[in-house]
C-alpha cells in the first residue's frame, strides 16, 4: 500500500548559496546579539568592494566568449571549438564584430593549427595534470563539443555569481562532485587545464597588482580546488525506532544553507566563551536568553558547569526541571502541546509519528514534566546527536533530512512565535492520517472553487486555515459524476463518449446542414451557446467588438463549430479571463473544464498539459485539448462543448436543500437615494444622542483659532506675541523666561532680534532642558512620540507604522534627532514652513486620527498621561 499523505505546509525552497552579508548577520542573529566590531568591519569591507566586484563580473561577462575560446583551444585540436558554443548561454551581452573577429583569430579554424595548439599545451606556465591528452574535435563529435563548451561557460558564469555574492560558497555547493560526472563523459584532466587557462585569460584583462586580480585569483583557485576534490557523502538521519524514518540528505544542502552554530563546553575555554555556551543553553531551552532579557540566571548551576562539576547535559536537564520552565512551557499548555515544545527544546525537532507521541504523552501523564525531561535527555537520540557537552540545537532544514509527514508542523514549531500558539498541531495532523479521504484540495483545507480543486492554492482560503494532510498524489484520480446511466461512463466504457443521454443530460447544440434561413438562425443560437460554453458568461459589448470577425466567419459558414471554439479560446478575452491572472495549474483546470466539459482527473492529466504549456505556451494548451481524441469523440466538428462531468461537491451545491428554502415575500421596490438610506438611523434616538451626533466631526474651533506667523515688518510686541504662542504650543502653557532660566530667555532674545526664524525657534524650544524635563523624562517612548507630533505637527500620530518609524529614531538617536526629523519633515514644511508657529490641526484622514487628535488637545498632558494612539486596531494597511 502506498501512502499518499503529506504534512501540508508552505513551500520551502532551499537556499543554494550564501552571501557575505548573510553570513555576517546570521551568527549574531542566532546568538541574539548586536553585530560586533569585527563583523561590522566585514560588512564594511564587502560593501566598499561592491563596485569593484560588479566591474569584475561585467568585464568577465563581456569577454566570456574570448575566455572560453582560449580555454577550448587549449584542450581541443583539429577544428574551431568556439563555434560549438551556444551563444545565448555564453553571455547576456551581444558581441560586436571586433569580439567575433578576435574569437575567430584565437580559435583554431583549420587543420593547419593542429601543431600550434598541440605545442601550446606543453608550453603553458601551469603544470599539466597527469593523464591529459589534447582532444580531437572531429572524433569528439558535435553533441559532446556543445556540452563541453557549455560546461566551461557554466564555470565562468558561476564564478561571476560568487564574486558578486562576496562569498565562494556557491562554488563549494555546485562544483564539488562534478569531477566524477565529467570523468565519465570527457576528461577531468582536460577540464582542469581549461579552468587554469580561463584563469590566466581572466587575469590578463586587469592591471598588475590590482585588487581585481586578487579577487579573481582567489575565486578561480576555489573553482579548481573544488573540482579536484572528491564528492561529499550524504548526511544520514539516524533512526532510533521502527516508527521513525531513516533518511538521506545530500551535504550540499547543509553546505548551502546557513548552518546553525553549535556550542560545545570544553575545559580549555575562557570565561567569556563558557558564558556564551551557557547563553546558548538558555536560548535553546527557554527560546530566549533569560539572563539578558530578564536579568535572571541560574548562578549555582552556571558555576558548576564552568568548574566542570556537571556536564552541559545535566545543566540542560536541570533547566528543564526548573520552576521557570514549568511556568513558561508546562502550566499554560495542555499535555499534547507540552510534549511538542519539549521535543523542540531538548531534541531540536518535532514529533515524528503518532506512536512516538503516544509513548511520550503516556510518560508525561504518569511521571509529569520531570519524567518527560528525563526520558528525552536519557534517550539514545540525545546521546547520538549531543552527547554530554554539546548544547541541543534546532535540527531543521539543512541540518539533516526532514520528514514529509510532519513537514508543516515542524516549520511552525521552529518559529519564534511557537510558544504563543496554545493548540497542539502534531496530534491533529497524525489523527487526520487515519481518517477517510477528506474533501479538500492537495495543499490543505481551503476555500477552493468547486470545479478546480487540484490546481488551486489559496493561502488565505479561510479565516483560520489549517495545515492538514494532503492525501492527493500523482496516482490519485478524482471521482466525477455524470448525468445519465452509469453504462455511459467514459472510464469504464470509453467507446460511449459520443453517445448522448438525451433528456437526462444537458441541452446539446449541434450544427445541422439545413436550408439557408433556418441555418442562419441555428448558427446564431450555436454562436450564443459557444460564448456561454467558452467564456462561462455573455461577454461585454466592448469585448465582443474584437470578436466580430470570428462571428461573421461562422455565420457565413466559413468556420466549423470546432474552429469557432478554437478561435474564441485563443482570443485575448479568453486569455485575460483564464490564463493571464492565474498560475499555470489553475489555468489548466479552468481551460480543461471549459473546452472538454469536465474537470481533470488528477495530477497525471495536469502534468501532461503543464508540459505542453512549458514548451508551447497558451496556444499550445488550447490546441492540445481541442485536437485531443476525447474532444473529437465527444463533440466532433459540429457540437458545442457542454458540461459532461461534475465533482460531488458541485452536484451537492447545486441541489436545493431544505435549509436554503426561503419564504417568498412581497418586496416593493423603492426609489430612495443611497445616501438617504445610509443616513437613516436603524434605532430610536433620544434628544441627547442626536445632539451628540450633530456635534461630531470638525467643530467651529477650526475657524476660531488664530495663526501666528512672521510676515513683513513686525514690531517687538508682535514678535513677543509670536514667541508666547510658540511656548503655549510647545510647553502647553505660558512660560515666564525669567523664572525658568537663561536658556529660554536667550532663545526669545535671538528670535525678537531676528537672528533665528520661527522654525529655528520651535526647534530650539523642543531641544531645551525644559522640554526634556517636562515631556521626555517622565513618559515612555510612545507617549513622547504622541506629544512630539502634537506639539510640532499639530496632530496625533497617523498609524502604528509612523509610531514604529519614530520609535526607531527615538531609541537609537535620542530626542534631538526625533525633533529634527519632525521639524525638517515635508509635512512641516508644507503646512508651517519657516515663518508659521505650529497649531492644532483638524485632520480627517485617516479616520482614527481625528478623535485621537481631539483627545490629545482637549486634555492637558499633566491632566491625562494615558497613551492615546494604541487605540488603533491591527488592520490591513495600518501596519
């Protein structure tokens, strides 16, 4: 029996290379810390050489043909090797005539170059590897010549990828192991000679003693060394019981992905290094460094570990049995979820089978959390992977092979948000495997259209989309229902495809050879039926204009019904409905249903059309369906396609159910304007509520406020009034400068004398020690941001995104940078400019901004220190 179920999960694509920036940041991210000075210097070095790396890649790309030509002439004799290089593969830049001439000049074009090429092999600066012999172009053959030139071009292309990425990892992953493959087809010694010649030619393109040469030589050495080295063996996943899967994983996945750092306690480590190992234990068991996050640590246990009195294994065991772990990962959860989290913390993986879950669930029920922790840490699996001194780590993708049956739940369990999900996932997943085949599409339970359940993927199909098993495989066939007697089923009796079921089936439109007037009327009916069959609806008048030519040909009997269907299906209108906005699998589902009158049977049928779509495109799919044997047997040349088969769910939805019957009511249409309907109250309103609603919105305060600005020549009293207005706006009260001190007095004097503008005065008041004391020190950052937008922009924050933006500035750069950002913003410049004092505004968009601004200005800060803006709800577009 073949198992056709999988874990149901988001698609995970392996990262087949690393970059310098990824490697630099990954280690700090895994250790939950900021980048250190050495790591920052690595990033700086990588970014500073960015332009140089791009110039190298660009120059190598432009000269790709020349580099490959010289390498080919080094190992091939007796013909023009470069002529076998496929031009689209070689370079993305078209070669000019000079390049082509130089290639022909360097490439052997005749038999007279044989001795010259043979001599050049033994006169090179690099040592020739053992077993190398020049290869005859004639004997080698055109097919193998194309492959060899393509491979040389591939080596150069991947070299440029690695140079741009700033890390040779992409070369480690893709070149290691190629020697054995090439040895079977060609000669590994010849490949080494060609690679060294490519290196020599590439170095000649750059000046002596340049950084470009150093980079090229470094990466070419990696190419040659990795090609010479033998292939890596696969990683084996150990199986400790019969219910687990023993799997193999090519090591290139582990080499390509960002491996998780492993911490091992050794006696010779320094104090800081031992503390790093202990912090790794906290991060693994508690999913955070509790000593850094909460200032909490197990000082006695830490000292015992550092002194060698207990091993890391016993330290982890003690953490699992601690009251902190019980409070965080035992008390808030049901036992099923406790088992899942314990597997993540102590074995670095998720549950693998129902039998394994039942075993450890029984241990937890009988012996409690202590028994569960002991059973996991004393297991053979823990000893095989971590032994006594290694800190447990996440054994995710890239570390070892992953099982498909718990794929999705394991990915979820490894995420940082796993402790926030209280519902167990593995037990529900494994229980679904034992149930009957559910009515769902193969990517999990979703809100799929009834007729296209195989090819559709809806990531937000329902409000709470569940990851359930996907029991549909390539050998699974969908059960379809047909009108009429069962003996006409095309699977059991294919010869009856063309047999009509008469009144038991749908109405069939068929072109008949009759007199001209009746034929014209019949053609018009067939034309309307064809539009409904192909498009699923009557198309709009503007869409019909582009199809007038097809209509006239059919009405004039210049097109058969089959060709009419073909013409409509390849039209731009049909393409825009069922091809352009959809991905290929879903398009195939819809097109197949429209043109053949039934959903696809399964993956095998979809894969055939998918292959056609890849090679021949949209028109190829249409032609392959219409020219198929099934179409000709069912519809021929003169029948409009009709609905032949349906899914069980579709039949069920089309039937009238008792719960769907609604009693008819006498509804009288009323011609009432929409805005009147929306304005009518659905409930009875008292006088107080009516007055309250009337007062809502922008009040008369908008027209009554005075704007203070410096325009033209003003007296000293006018400047003093403007300064006082600024103080009322910034400090929410009048300020007596003599009482406070010289700081505010100096700002006032500078402004009255015209030495600073209004904007500069506002900026200076915000940076003063008075503002720092009154509106920064007593409040959290969110409240400071609220007050800042109130004082300097005259409104409340727009949304949570704006709060996060200003919070980053406030946290990293301080209050002065935050005030500079507000006063130098485009919004401040457009509304207040250089001469106007900020004032209360009445913003109407977004809608939540008006009541928040109203609340901020109606109450003084000292009267109400409550944060206003968190009243925003987390909705789409407000993040």
